[in-house]
C-alpha cells in the first residue's frame, strides 16, 4: 500500500459496510440482502458486493452509502469508531473532511 493511502483500512471498510447492512436489516426486522440494500441506495448489486468484498467505492458511491446508513465518512473509512456524524462540527471542519476524502478517493482510483 502506498504511503499516501496507508490510513485507509480496506478490510475495516468492508467489514463495517457489511455490518451496517446487517444491523439495518435487524432494526427493520428483515434480512437486508445486498440486492435490496443496493437498490435502496441507488447502486448496482454488483457494486455493493464488490465494496463489501474487495474494492473501495468511488466518491459518488461513498456519498450514497454514507447517506443511506447515516454514518460519517470518517467511520466508513476507519478513521473514527463513532458511526453518527457529530452535529457540533463546524462548516470549516466539514469542508476539510470532504477535501480530505476526495483526495483519498482520487488516490484510490489511481491505485485501482
């Protein structure tokens, strides 16, 4: 793994994504399959399967995943153990986080 992307733990992302899907299904009292989850968040089933097993998403997909599960980018990317966004972040911190995430995604696109 290159020095630029060593903060991304692909395994942690994949595990969290799978766990989020299972937890949401449990909360909604149903088995939430990759097919159903992908349709509900606007991704292809194949894309979600890849993200849960061997790939990291592009920025557009990451935004859809974040919104669907209502978790922070930092949580998805393994930089935080808190699922929910902190409502006390100010606009500057949010802008910095988005810039950082875009940079990471671009670096990952170059690797993939």
